[in-house]
């Protein structure tokens, strides 16, 4: 083993560091994947920053729906930045060593940001439900105060509940193996190295997933059932189409997000003989949504596209003004 071992048996941890081996089965050429992953990361950061700038500068986008989209952009950047710098360091510089505190901190950050993304999707579903089913009450219900309270609740909920995962992982005794067949510190990947019983960790993750993401998904489905029932009561096909079009971007992102979560869970439970599949899905699930979310909204939301044009035009005007020679 290349990791150092603590000599004292009284120490809680004997293994002082983990080795992130990267993508299982393709260690010899995994560095070639660094370019597409780096491009995905840069596009995620750039696109989400552009969305935040556009929402802040365009008065037409000072609406609750775009406020939630701005919060989602911040969460997406946090999620991508939690994993991508370390993954690229592994691929480019062979920096595979990670200390136990850093590893547990990454586990916490991943669970926290994924839970917050799920929570923001729920807030956006609630926003669409009120806008379509109770349009007259929308301005008085979905206020800035409600957005602030919902955001604080999501931060506190995921901040506190996610703590249980790394805290339980830190209770395990890592006494021999320290090589993780992964690019990042996943809870199941880390605790599989423990010398003692890891069932409490698996149960905790399962309960947490059902409690947080399961309840979010259930409420999102309920919201869209009520939205669909309300839309079907409309006499005008054009009005129904317009109402549903405001939900299309949100539905695309929700379907992708939760479908991948279910697939990853199923591959872990099935203990597939191709370990690359769940590991690669896990990595992509943490980097594709941050890249995909702004693109889907930009392509399908006319107001956001108009906001982009205003920002670009304003930037060009300022650049031209600076380049113009003074008389």
C-alpha cells in the first residue's frame, strides 16, 4: 500500500489517506477523458455565470422563476467545483492522494449540493403550480420573502441532514485497504474499504435519499398532476399549450436529474460486474446537469434569450465607447 499507516492502534484511523485510482478498468487511458470533462466544467461555470449576470442586469427577469434559476446556477457551480478540480488533477498530474478529512468533506459537499438541487427543483415546481393553478394569487404568494425563506430552508435542511453521511463514514475503522476505484469520494466507495460493519452507512444513505430526494420527487409529481388537471380544464388549446410550455424546461431537467439518480442507485444495488458504469454515471451526474441546466433554459425561454442579447449588446456598446478616440 502506498498510503501511510498510523502506527498507534489506539488511533481511530490507521489509514491516514486514500488513493483515488480514477475510472476502474481504464486507468491507462483515462487521461484522454480529461479534455471533454474540462470543457464540460468550463461550460458549466461560464454558462451559469452568464445566467446570473443576465438575471441581475435585466429588469424583465426580476421574477420568482428566474430567481430560483439563479439559485440553481449557484448550486450547480458549487456541485461542479466540488469534484472537477480533483478529477482533473488525478488525470493530469496523477494527484491521486486525498486525506481523510478532505475526502469526508467532499462526501458532505456532494450530498449537500445534490440535495439542494433537488430542493430547488421542488421550489420551481411549486412556482409553476401557483402560476398556472392560482394565477390571481401568484403575486401575493410567491414573494421575495417566500423565495428567501425557501432558500434558507433548503440550505439548512441539506446542510444538517447531509452531515450524517460523512460523520458516520468517519466512524468506520479503515485499517488496511486505501485504494478507491473512483475519481471522487463517494460514500459507498469509501465505506467499502472499512474493516468493520458498514451497514449503518448504507442504511443511512438509503433513508436520507428517500427522506430528501424521495419526498421532493413525490411533491414535484403531485404539483405536475395538479398542473395537468388544471390545464386540461382550459377551453383554449392555445392557452393550454402556452401554460405547458412554461414548464417544459423544468420538466426536461427534472426527468434527466432523477432518471440518472435512479439508474445510479440501481447499478449500485445490482452490483454490476462492470464497475466503470456506476462510477462514470456518478461523475457525469455531477457535471452534466450544471452544464445542461443553463443551456436548456437558454434554448427554451424567450425572455432569457432576450436578456442574453441585452447583456451582449450592452457589453459591445461599452467596448465601442472605450475604443472611440477622445476629441
